[in-house]
C-alpha cells in the first residue's frame, strides 16, 4: 500500500482518465486494445501511448503483446482509481499505515479532510479464499465468469449497505463514511479483537451486549453470517463493536436461520471456552428471532 500511495501522489488527472478508460474496456476485453483506448482518450496515438507507457512503468497497468497490444489494470491500478475517487470527493484526506491484513481485505489508517480518524478497507476477494465469492453467486445472476475486480466491488458495496442500515438502526458497528469500487471508508474503532482478550471483569455483560446487537441487526432484516470472536472489537471501556459485514444476508434468505445459528453458536462456544459462561443456544435464538 505504501508503494501505491507513493505512486498515487505522482498521478495527474489525465492518468486517472486513462486508467478509467482501461477499467471500462475490461468489461469487454481481458486486455484492452490500444485502439480502443486511443479512440476514447482523444489526444491521439502519441498522447495515449505516452500515458500508457508511464502507467505501465508505475505498475498500474499490465501490457500484453499478442495479435494486438493491450493493457489491463493491476491491483495497484484499481486501488489508485478507488483512492482517487475518495480523495476527490473529500471522503479521505490523508493515508496512514496498514492496520490489518486478512484473507479477503486489507485495512489502512486514514484521515478525513476535517481530521477525523477513519480506516479504508480494500476488499480483495479471490486472493486466498473463495468462500465469499461463493456467497456472492446469488447476487451475480447468470454472469458466469467474473473478475476479482467485480466481485470485490460488489463485496464492498454490500458491506457499505449493511453498515448504513445497521448504524442508522443503532447497532454497534463502525460509522460508514463512503465507498468507491472495492473500498469502504468507516470510522476507526479503538480496541482489540475479542479473541485477543484473555480476561474480563464481567464476561456475561459483554456476551449480552453482543447478543443484543445480533438481535437488533436481525430486527432490521440483517444476519451477519460470519460472526465470531475474530470480528468483534472490544473497546477500552469494555463495549463491543461488530465488524466485517460483507457476507451478510437478509432474514428472508433461504439460509438465514442456519447462518444466524452458526453466528450465535460461535459466540457462545467462545465465551464458554474462554470465560466459562454458558448460555443455551436454542433459548438465545428464540429471543433473537422473537424480535422480528
């Protein structure tokens, strides 16, 4: 990401224009022909070639030579388009260090133009795990083979949608700030992931707060469907924030109850093993679903 930021700062408006043309062309081509780019850039072959060479040297585009010469975006190129849009729309104003690296996303520290601390989450579907891609199939329709660009973008859009619904409903989630392509910007949450916590003064109270937020989410038609001790943040004042919502499903989804049961089971099992707190799974599920 640091390399991407350094390269991003070197980019000019015309560079973003060429990257956008290549992005649109990738809907039709694996490698976008130079002729396609020249026609839409409208600065002649020489002007387009200079920009393409520059972006290729910056590793924002990959060049392919076969029956024709073509280009496609690299991961850094796609990142640059998303970050550029977030900067130019005044969602973010400065970037910081990496704060999280997972199988399906990278998370980076950032500031808004007004100085609020936020995080930028870049979805990376298909890098090491296809679980989320399988989950998204029902939303892809009959598209057949799709690129990781598209699936990552869809994943980000779905997470942002969930955060908006949940935040407005009073569920304890990070405040959503904006999104573009595969990037979601949300408030920074200070604290530790629950699995890192070894002792709690009142573990039963923390468990009740988690389950209450699961209930509130269910009452507004949202099931996390990937909840565990790894995506619950415990804040310094011992409250919880539920994170990582791209795999959410609506209550009416065919597998919603199965996912809800798994979510609750994961949480209850963790509290029993780590803190010796026991709750009956069926009773908890009955309380949650009775709210709908």
